[in-house]
C-alpha cells in the first residue's frame, strides 16, 4: 500500500488513464468490427476514414502499437475496396 501522498496520487492517475484508454480502445474495436461486418460499399467508404482516425489517435497515444494500427488500417482498406 502506498504511504506517500505522491504515490497515492500516481495510483489515482494511473487508474484514470487506464479507464480512459480502455474506453477508447473498446470503442475503436467495436468500430473496426462494425466496419468489417458492412457489405454496402458506400457506407463502408464513409465509415473508413473515421475508423482510421480513431486508430491513428490510439497509436499516437501509445494505447496500441503503431504497426498494429497500420496493419488494421491496411486490412480494412482492403476489405472496403473488395466490396461491390
């Protein structure tokens, strides 16, 4: 258990950051899942930039690795382009 005030504050900060990161990571994962489930090309094309932006933000703040974001964006772009 933390005894110093600074250690207690650090624990509070870490917990708040963890919940914040968890929320945005979960929201992005759901958006990726929704985009993969789409079968209409026009809807997918309008949603793809939003999802790509979400992935870029997660990578920028180190919630996910930059390469993972790039791989997801690449596979999603491939999926959108294959739709008819």
